[in-house]
C-alpha cells in the first residue's frame, strides 16, 4: 500500500511532466503558425504573380486543336 506522501510525490511528478509537455507543445504550435503565415504570404505572392502573367497573355482564340 502506498503512503499519502508517495501518492503526493507521484502526482507532483505527473503535474510537472504535463506542464513540461504543454510548454513543448505550445512552442511547436507557435513555430507551426509562423510557418503557416510564411507559406500563406508566399502563396499570395505567387497568386499575384500568376495573375500578372495571365494578364499579359493574349486572349485564347476559338480555334480547333490541330488534331481535329
């Protein structure tokens, strides 16, 4: 049978481990959000560049492809 002190020690160790894990997960989440923000910025810039390039292209002709 475990004593109350042993149970308390075990609970304190468990609480400390959970606190450490929460801090680690928070750091990972922060880094992932930074990466998502950077990727969204790059995607937006790519979309803008594609729109610029498409604006400079001539309008497609209503021609049949050569294999018809």
